[in-house]
C-alpha cells in the first residue's frame, strides 16, 4: 500500500519535509508520518476542496474529516 511504501521511504531517507499534493497522497503521507518513528514536517498542497463538489452529504462529511486529519 502507499502508506507502507512511504513509511519505508521515510525510514530509508529520513527527510526533514514530506510533501504531497493530492487528497489521497496527502492522506497516505499523513498516516505514514504519524505511524513512523521519523520526525519530519508534512506539507500538503490542497488543489480544491473535494467536499464542495456535487457529492452526497455522507461523502462530504467523510471528506471533511479526512482533510482535517491531513491538515492538522
């Protein structure tokens, strides 16, 4: 999975900063950073708000939770 691959990369490279630029990559990077022993700053570039798109209320709720996890 992406999270495992990113964790392996973090362990090998030990970066100061981890940057991602899509919603799914941001989630995977955030999960990898939180669950690894490597201390690095994560930066997420948001290219629009997916919960402002035409989606069901449940999808919008889940997306808000995910985006808040990635950002904070």
